[in-house]
C-alpha cells in the first residue's frame, strides 16, 4: 500500500456557475500533519468536502487508501479510515457525552493494518477520556449542555473513537476562548504523536505551524504555497500577503 492515504489530483469543483476549486493537487501521507490555510472563502472547506464525498468534484480524482473514491458516498470514505470534524461540530445535542462517544466506537485495525501502524495504540473509551479530562467530568451531560469548547472536544473524541488513519479538523479553534483553544492545540499534538495523519484548518497560523509537517495555502481555489513550516515561517511576505489581517 502507498504511504499516501489521501491523494487528490486535478480537482475542480463548482457550485453552480462558480468555479471554486481550480485543478488542485492535495495529498496526505501516513503519519503526516498538514495545515490547510487561507482567508475565508478561498476553498478550504470545499476541498475537504470534495475529498470526503460531501461535494462531488466536477473533474479530477480522489484516491483514499489506494482506492478510487471520487464522488463516493461519505460513509464509504469514513469506513476506509477517514474521520471528519466539520465546522459547526455536528454533535447530537439530545444525547449524553457517553452516548455521543460510544455510538461511533469502532474496533481497532486488522492484524495487517496493525503491522502497518507499527506501535499505534487503539483509541478506546478510556483513552479518549484520559485525553479529554473535561469530558470525563461531564459524562452524563447532554451535548446541548456543553460549552462550545467542550462540544469541540466531544466532536474530536467521537472521531477518534472510530480509530481513523486520517483525522480532518475544519476550523479547529474557531470562536473558542484562548484557554480552551490552547487545550485543543495540546490535543492536536497528542493526536500527532499517536501516529494519526491530520489535516488542520485554522486561522491561527502561528499555532498551526508549530505542529504541522507541511502547509498548504489556498487563494481563490488555487494552491499558492506548499511547503514545510520552516519554509513558510522563513517567508513573512507570504504570511502577510495571504494570511495577514
């Protein structure tokens, strides 16, 4: 199996007459953490949705775990080991924290997949609560009773319960208080250390570049920069032009 877990080639995506993604190539390697950045409306969420089957590309291909999944149903892509934490979180407000977590629980990988993942430890209920101590204090609270930050933790924890190979975080800390955002960044670091590949979308490039291996910047549906965090930080003009406020 290739080390590329997701490989999008030549993606074009339209919303009606609007050409949102313009011939984008984007890939995620095993164990890699990628920052996907750009100002609002530049195509970041559309790229994620095009790879997850939520939006059908006009042309191009999306390969997931070596299988052509272009335009496939989202549940089929999820079954291959891709977990998506969307902007807006999407928790079940009428279910408790326990129920939100356990409803998505999926056993760890097969023996062959375990060999590929080497020493990767499964994400189970106990491990998720150890990683998210705030959730452990609120197990019987309904999803709608949680703060925005706690809901984000729950959504990430729920995604981890599927034991994914790739975790996608869209607007990881959007609207969160600084202390809660700091906790989310800590958790992103734990996820990286666990061996899960990640795509992180967030406006705070300073935090993103601290934990990412590679960064991609989109402008009007096109890739204008791709490179390591060190390469990006060495080009303040790029940061100012495309990410500065």
